[in-house]
C-alpha cells in the first residue's frame, strides 16, 4: 500500500486506504478480493515507521562493522549528485 501512495503522487495514508477500497485495480495489485477487508490507514503509518527504523539500524550496523566504507558510501552518494 505504501507503493500505491508513492506512485500516485504521495497520497496521504487515508487517501491510499480510500483508493484501495474503491479501485479494483489497486485491490488486485494488493492481492485483495472483493470480500477482503482493506487494511486501515494506521497500518501504513506503522509500516512506514518500521521500515524507517529498519533502514537506520541496517545503516548503523554497517557503519559499526566498517566505519570507513560506510562513511565513504554515504559521502559518495552526495558528491555524485
């Protein structure tokens, strides 16, 4: 559901929930049938928070294992832009 919101111009969690409830194409993409209940917008918020925490933890673990390479990778991303 997070991707649906991103792909449709950064919709709010409530708008994504509404779209999933009203659009058969979105329901099919999400693997839902007409009888299935669409997850509440709070599920999106919790998922986004968990993904953000997991990304930071992964980055920090990588930085602790190899501080120089993690810092170089981070800096090279900004320099190349």
